[in-house]
C-alpha cells in the first residue's frame, strides 16, 4: 500500500530541524527500499524549509502511522502537523526513474484537497500547456485508509512556476489547492 506523508514544519523549528538532520537521515535510510519519492519543501524564497514529503510503499495503515509518527523530527516537536493519506502511484515509478533528472528546473508539491465527486484519479492526459505530462515526477489520488474514498490528489512535478504547477489539477474541483516548492531528497 502506498502512502503520502507530509510533515509541515512548526514555526521557528529550523534550528531543531538542523540539529536532528542526521537522526532524520538515519531513520529514512531504514525505508530506502520502500521510498517512492521524498524531499523537503521550501517557502517562496526557495531556501527556508517548510516541511518534508515522503511517499512510501508500506504493508498497511498501521505501518504508515508508525513511519510518520516515529520520525525523529515529529517526536521532537519540529512539525506543526502531519498529512498522512493512502495514495495510488498512477505513474508506476519512483522519483529516481523520472526522466527529467533530479536537479534541472523548478519542482513543486501540489496538494488538491477534495470536495465533492472524485477528480484527478487518473494521470492528466493533457494538463495545462505549461505543464507537460512528462514533467510529472509522481501523481496520484489521496485516499482514505481503506483505499475506498477519494480525499484529494497529490503531484510532484517540474514546472516553470507555481501557477503552472497548480494548473496540473482541475480548477474548481478542489476545496483547496496548495503549491509548495519542492526538491528531490535523499542523501547526496
């Protein structure tokens, strides 16, 4: 079962995040084989950390909760909240298989929080012309723990800017769409 976990930083937790960096890395190393995508999110300045996203393939919801809440930053109070949802990998690959590579261009995490009938269940056939389907790093619906109810859509992608990244999701079909600067994570 695939899960998306997004730890959102608590205000003024940057020093604590840096102090816990090696513990975080060591913890994530234990999940290297299960990792589909990972990486930090940043404020509009592109430098200030705002959170950390991980998409992992784990046996069940209990294992996903343990993954999210045993993380050293969470245990130390670095995060203000955690979004943890079942997710379905519509691209069928990891970020390391992304043909665009890990460094060129602007990268974004786009979260569309559901409202009403399900949308975004399939990979967009022809998103906004500024976002080519080939620019999707990861894409899939956010689901309830049992995998039945649609709760939203999440995408990691390369795009020219935040507005173009937002356009990958159908406007007006979501209660809210969040766009976060994101970069490939993992040990260098």
